[in-house]
C-alpha cells in the first residue's frame, strides 16, 4: 500500500480519488492518501479491517478475532467466564496470529494518520464553525479520530458495511467532494466507469 502511494506521489503533485461504486478495506486506506475524495450518494467506503484466511481458505475480518479475544479476557478478569470459554481462550487463539492482526490494524491507523495530515488536510487552515486557525496538532488529532472511528467494528458491524458520503461528512467530519452535484462531471465519470466495468467483464 505504501509503495503505491509513494509511486503516485513520485509522479504527480496532486492525487484525487473518485469512488463511483465502493472502495473497502485496503481501498479505503488508499483513498485516504488523496488530496481530494470524490463520491456521490451511491458511493461507499469501508471500515479499516485487515483480513486473514481460515483453515478452509475463506477470508474473514481479522479484527473479529481480536475483539472476541479481548471479550473473553474481560470476562476472565471479572470471573464471568465459563469453562468452555476458558478452554477457547487458552487453546483457541494463536498468539502469534493475534499479534500479526494487531500490527496490521496499527499500521493501517498509522498510515491513515500520516496521509490525512500530509495530503487531505494540508490546505485546512481554518475551522468551519468557529473560524479558528488550524494548528498541526488539530490536524493530527482529527486524523487520529477518523482512523480510530473507522476501526470500530462495533459501529460498522460487518466488513461489507458501506459508509456513505453523508456519514463521512457529518459523523466523521471528513470533507468529501460530491461529483453527483456536477452534472457534466457526473455523466463523464459514470460513462467511464461503465466502460471499465464492461472491459473487465470481457477480460474475465
């Protein structure tokens, strides 16, 4: 992921991301490295979720393992855990795998914070309501808040739960540009996306 962003920035001074459909998981992280993010009512981003494979080679959101492990630890600390749950806590979790998931989660948060401050927030000079001068710490705090919010499994529930432009704007206070409000641009983007979708279908 970082190499992709470094490559973009090596060749272009400004990078905008357009989401005509969706960009989940790693796609969401990548989008956060843009100078601008363009969406419309139909577009969706996703939560930050590292993924892993089960023994049956099925992909699953790795943060679910961390969440369940933490839940069992909390039950053990309050003496509310059952014998079956103790067995699961001791033998059901690979500690190395859990550590790997934690590192993947922390990396996604770190990248998001770095990129938002460096690119998306670089021209954020004044707050919208109080007209206060924006400091570097304010940019860092806002980026951290967004990164942590996108990691909350209890809020977004499933990996495929899309986050709309409206939620990003109002709840996460992340400025999203609406290409749907620009008729000419909207039509051109939809036509281009449909062409790429058609070419993809022919290729597979």
